[in-house]
C-alpha cells in the first residue's frame, strides 16, 4: 500500500482542434514538454498525456509550479 499518489495531473485547456492534434501525437507531446522542462533545468517530467473533456491532462512525476505549468502549456 502506498501512502499517497505517485503521480500528479495537470489539466491544460485547449481548443478542440488543438486537443485532437495533441492526442494524435501523444509521444511527441511528452517528448517536447520534457525537452522544454530539461531546458529550464527542472526535475519535473511528463509521463503520460490523455484526453480529458476538450482539454489534455498530463501526468507528471511530481507537483508542478506556476512557472513549470507555463513551460508545459507552451
């Protein structure tokens, strides 16, 4: 039994068209988010991208900050 969640999720609102593009290229979305996070010297990593409503949810390895959210959104 674990004592808490091992992953954290970030919901990124997108237009329906943009969400479809991201979902068609989930591996690329994870790779580009992680590349941007590495460039920002962050230890945060995106592990999984899923569709949620008209948005995208990203599972990460830890809790994120406002600054890192902006990096992921871009």
